[in-house]
């Protein structure tokens, strides 16, 4: 079965579209921001510039991303599904074509396609489609090598807003404190991204149109914001997440954004009156709101630059987000945890030193980085996520979060503003036709009169997968003939007209929803419409094979599933890729952790949200958790650890019995339903859990004691 859209484009580059000269195109993308987080989609956060664009433009109510940062960027840039571009997961190479973790040479970026059509091409912000970020590494997939004339931003995906990691100008890694071209009074990455986008507009040669990609890292963790923006939101969230979520839902109904028949999905967090550390939780959301607010302020400067150059009328501005709100528990362990030793001693960095750590150990002036519930977030020396409960608010009224492909994970606002191209009768209205990231390249190709190549330098390109959004700008129907598909970490979905088939985890059951009647996905109709569900599942399977979404990265018939070693002796800072990690698919094993100083946190973790295991200590009790297709099963010891005990052992037996020991002293046991069913994509770390988290802890919290070594034996 072929799911390819054929574009019959003239070799002649047209000079007009809808009677107007070819437009400039600006795509602005927020990072880890939920569907309801801007004012014109229901939020209490002040976003006057986005609201202005929405009032004079078009709002799509059913625009979709891929559910995760890297795949979304790959799909946006190339007009293909992320697996076709090689980035079905993150920046890890699994040895499978859909999961190489590096942008493929069999796809073109929007910049590469628009450049021959005489467009200038600019990028300000986050790249995150190559693992090659360090000095001296290959730059073949950096922005300048993938069609962009100018670039300022970060190659990696996340980091401090006051000292971002892998900051780059064109092809040169730079320090924000030694940058001769940009010297603000105080460096803040969101401002830097918007300021450079504005600069690119101001310095653009107006004889030709331009394409500008503004890729924010806000409001992705860490929760970093400027004091004046945080102060603006003090007291706004004192009533807690339930009241804020209900208020957003009611505003969405009043706006006409959602149908009254779409119920508010059940709260997926503890009740506000049961929440601990309320002041700290409130502060997290105040900072989050400040981050979104600041991003909108910068968008105002971009709009002003267009107005001053009399470009606004013929510039298509599209605002979207890369995935739903993020429920990851970054930095949420109780107490305070320091990211470096000697926290009372300042250890400043040189202005010229490059920052290459996602979580810096210290600020530029030498203050140690801190996490935990006793640390008020917002400042440069803090590093937190806002947590599951507030992410549940961000995704109002939908289910699930970033990572998953239920509506909460993949629904994004899309605001389109183009005075010369959007019919006046549509301005301020909603567009209800479903659309996807794959459609943005197709839109740019059509508006630019560009030619999307069949092959480049003798290499066949993946055909465009989407359709142009252009018809919607004049009130017409999109020319979509094929379903829309998703896959991420085994989470998968297909949408055909109003019907959506979706599953959570690679072993999860298919669920069927009529989104016209039930966009909140609360009424599973699979048993009512078994034939429809079966037919849609077959279409998904056919697409997955063609689009390189299958075989799964952990498929047992493929090489590099994991190491064939039976015994692993690891040091205290071990960080293994999937290929070097123990092969645990349907295996029993034993892990032995030798401890020099007792503490709390993660001892060893392998895997992520869908498959894996973790051994950790919380409240002086050892815990062993398995992730079985996304379902967490935890065995907790019934005896506490003592400070003198220097060895913790956990064994997972073939019958599912888990036994926990401190030396030879048995701490407890229990039974899980099965062994780990698939080899995890994520690797193994000692003392921490990077990437997707395995356990049912609120935070992937680093061990705050001292580990000597770890021994793992596969049976």
C-alpha cells in the first residue's frame, strides 16, 4: 500500500498566489507547550500578540504534531513522517533505518527546497535533529549544511535558559558571554531567539521573499524565567490545578473552540487539597506562565519588525507547538539536591568556556545547580519541570501527555496569520479540518512555487507525505486522500476522517474513538465497531512497514538489540547505549550495587517509559520497578536500609518473583506479572535515569549517596 502524495509542480516558478506575490513564511514553534496554554486556546496566560494574530487570522482546532521533540522537528522540516527522515525516536542510533537518530540524506528540508526558488532561509532557535553537537564532530546535519543561509541557536534539545548548551552561530559553537555580536544586559535564551529572528528580518534583502523558522525551547524544562515576568503571575495559580483546568475548559467552550459534548477528561493527578508543597507547586506554574508570556513578548518584536518593513501583509506566520504538555518529573524529588560537590564554594566559569551540559553543574558565576522541593524554581541555579498535574492543565481537555499519541500528546494550537492570503471572511474563525506537521512543507512548496525534487545528486528522495493548507485559507477543503499516522515508543495511532484508532505502548490494546462525538477519547468504541477497528489497524501496519516505523527498534530479529554479554561490571557513572546495555528481553537477571555512602535516588535504570527496569531507594526502602508496555509494576522492600549496609541486591526470577537484599539480609519480595517484554530503546545509567523514565517515582532523581560499582548478571 502506498501512502504518498504526488505533487505535479511546474518547473516554472510562479510570481503570484491567489493574485498576490509570493509570501514570506515564518514558522514559530513552542517546545513542550500544551494545547490550552495560550490565551486564544483557553489559557489565562497573557499572550496578546498570539491573540492578535488569531483575531486577524485562522485557528486550526485539529492540528497535530508527533508527540515528541526530535520527531516533530524532523517531520516539520522535511514534510515526511519522522521515521522516513530517520528520527522515529530521539538521537540514538538503533541500527534500523527509521531510528538512526540523525536526519537522513533521503529527505530535503524546507530550506533546501525553497532556496532554489530564490527564498532566503533563516533559523533562530533549537535544531535537535542530529547527535553531533560537540566541538570537532561532523557538521553535515547542522542547519547551514541543510539549506539555511543563517543560523543562531542550539544544536542540542534542552538546557539552561541563562547558559544554553551547544549554542551556535552559523557553524561555530559559542559562549553567550563571549559573543561579540550579541550583548544584551542579561542573556535569556528566549529573548536571544526572538532578537535574532528580528535581526534576520531587519537585515533581509527585500527583493526576494524569505523563510524563517523560529524554534523556541520555551516552555520546556528547566523552569527558568526573568523575575519581572514571574512577578506578573504571582497569585494567579493559588487555587490549584483543578480550578485552573476547569476555568480553561469553560473558556474553551465559550470561545467555541470545543464542543459541549466533549467532556473534560478525568483529572490525572492528585487532588489539589492533597498536594504537598503547595507554595512550590504554585511557583512552578507561575514560572511556566512567565516563560510562555516572554515568548509572546518576543513575537511582538517580530511582528513590529515586519510592520516597520511593510512586510506583515504578505507574510504567512504559523505558530505551533512540538508536543503536548510534559509530565516528566524533572527535579521534583523532596528536599534539595546539588548537582556538584562543595555547594558552598563558588567555582566560576570563564566567559569563553563552552557550555555543553544539558544540566550544568554550576551557573557561569559559579553557583551550584540545585533541584528539589526546597528549591524555589525560576533562577539560573535551579533546574525543574512543572510536573504531571500542571501538564494535565496544559492539555485541557484531553488525555495523556508528551510521549503518547492520545490527543493530549499530539494536539497543538495552530495560529495562521496572512492578511493577503487568508480570506477576510475567515479571519478570527476556526478551521476544523485535521492537519499535521507533514502538511507544512507541502504548504511552503505550493506558496513558494518551489519544486520538491524526486532525487538529489542521484539519490531518490522520500515523496512528500502531506497536503498544502492553502485551500483552507480560502475556505476550501484540504486535498487529503490518505490517513494520518503516528508512532512513538510503541505508542501508535491512525486517523481516518473523524475516526481515530490509538494504542498506548507497543503491547497496548487498540482503542477506537469517534472524535466528532468524543475528542476527549473517553468512550472506546472498539467492541462496537470491531470491523472498522480491524481495517484501520491493518492500514496502520501497512504504513508502519513502508514508512520505517516498523520493525520496532527492539525487534529480536534485528542486530544490535543489546549486548550479548552475560555479566556487566560497571562504574559509578556508567551510561550505556542500547547496543551496549544488557539484553533483557524476556530475561531474568540479578543486579548488585556496591555503595560507599547510603543515600536516596536511582541506583540503576535501564529503559524508558514503555519498557525497562529500575532499582531505586526512597524513604530508606529499596524499590524495584518494571515498565511492561507502559504499565509500571513495583516491588517495595518491607524492611528499611541502614547506613552501614554497603550492598543492595535485586533479583528478577523467571517466574516473576522479585527478591531484594541488603547483603545477605532479605529486605522483601513480591511478584510481577512478567519479565520485560521487549528490549528497551533507552540505554542504561548508574545513579540516574536519563531519557524516558522507567519507574513510578515523581522524578528521575539522581542518587545522592555514593556508588562504588554495579554488577549485573543475565541468566
